[in-house]
């Protein structure tokens, strides 16, 4: 994967992660859940955990690509 592909992938995954977090927040607000409860939901959501991991992996790959450019 080249640098441009990595940047696009990170951008798309990050955008999706933010939308998912916003959806959880919006639904929690409609249900009048306490803040600590929807924070717990966000922190323990499997899909969000996987997205965070994917972003970390892409960041590490991006760093290794940039180091190999030297």
C-alpha cells in the first residue's frame, strides 16, 4: 500500500468511526442515558475497538513506509 492509499484508508476509517460514535451518542441522548453509560458503550463497542485497532495498524504501517523512504 502506498502513502496515498494509507492516508485515504485512515481518513475513511476515521470518518466512519466518528459517525458511529456520534450515532451512539445521539441515541443515548434520546434515551436520556447518563454520560458515563454511553461512554462505557463507546469504549466497549467491538466495532469501535476494531476500528481503533485498524487505525493504529495503518499508523504503524504509515510510519514504517515513511522510515523506509529515507
